[in-house]
C-alpha cells in the first residue's frame, strides 16, 4: 500500500506551528499543532491516526535537519 502525505504550514507563532495535511485527494481538512519548546503535538480534530502522526513527524524531522519550519513537505512511500 502506497502512502502519499502532504503537509503545509498554516500559521506560525512564537510558541507553536500549525500544519494542515492531506493525502492524494489534496483536501487539507486536518491539522496538527506542534509546540516549538518541546515538540508536543496536538491533533486539532483529536484523531491520532497514522496520517496525523506522519504529518507531525514530517514537519518535526525537517525542523531538526534544517532548523526552520518548512512551508510544505511531501512524503511518498
């Protein structure tokens, strides 16, 4: 089974970032918020499924590598 995940930065404050995410349908109707201080994650709709975990992980991985919060990111596997 292939996974296609796209995250895009919805907004950023001094304390947190929020990313909208979606799959192949490009409906960005879900979001995760990540606290910058400790990388704690809140899934806006409360559904902590593989897509939400993947979206948060993708954003945090990019931040750890580059030191910036990416505007968008795509993962295909």
